């Protein structure tokens, strides 16, 4: 059974802390994605990666960075967390190919609260 | 630019009633279209997808969707809703050759007993 796992389901951090959100997939997928989900705004793409050590900005990259040192792992980093980064964070992966028909598989999400 | 609109933010239906969730997209070429469902506190699960061929697509959990090019729509339907269908539903379109998906704002479905 295909699986995308995220390191934490719930996380509470203080303003100014450095936060790491980890995502691991076991499907040997080339593509990995980080989204942010807020009520009424749907899913917004933060960053994505086509391959190891490759990354591209999504629609809302400000305040975030990512790391992909291994194919199966994609990390989202908040260098200095702020209260407006309180949100649900979803990781997804998909197989290679650059057509738009690539189904994305999602992790369970991490609900981050920044106090 | 590609976009997806789900006109209904919140829908309430009675258990056993039929359901239709609307999705409109803006895309220049033949779109790749998806419907995902998100149960409370969970990630997204694929219900169905359309790439080409038959415009009526069957999915899991008794859902189906119909692609109508003339109306730029991909509405999700279910003939008889169950209480377990209460969730948030997202329509998405594949973004050209990037592998990215563009999501609508989501529709929250509430099911009345």
C-alpha cells in the first residue's frame, strides 16, 4: 500500500523558533510537494521538488525553505516561525513525468500552531 | 492562467439524498481533472480522475463525475449520500507539463440524519 508519512500530526512552536516538518514517501516517486491549507483558501503550493537536491518555488514560498537530500524525504523548514504560519501543512508525492496527469498521494498533514 | 472554481463553499444534504458538487476550470488545452476528498483531520484521498475518453468517470465510494468541455465543468455526483460522506471535497486540474495540481477552494459537505 502506497504511503506518505509526516513526522508529526500536531506541533506547537514559539514565535522565532526554527521548525522542521519532515515528509517521507515509500513509492520511489520523483516529485514531492509541500502545501499549506487554510479555511476558504484551499491548498496553496509552497515548494516542490522534481528530484534530489532540486527544488522550485510554488505560489507562497516566503518564509519557508525546503531540503531534499534523499529521494524519499522532503523537508519543509520555517527559519523563524511566525504566528501567521499557523496552519495545516500537507505533503504529497507523485511519479515522474511532466504531464499534468500525475496523481498526487498525500500524507495525513501536520497541524502547526505558532504561539 | 489555469484556475479551478468550486462555487459552493458549504453544502448540506440529507442522508439518502442525491449530491452534486460543482467544479469549473479554466485551462487552455485538454485538462487532466481530479476530485479528492478530505475527511476531518486527514490528508486528501483521490476519488476519481479524468484524462481522456469517456466523459463520465466512475470513482471510489460510489462517486462519479462528468466532464463537460463546453461548460468547462467537472461536477461530482453521488446518487445517495451516506453520513460517512461528510467531508471536504477538492477539485483539481493538472497544470500542463509541470506535474503540479491547481486546487479549488474546496466544498464542505454536511450530511443531515
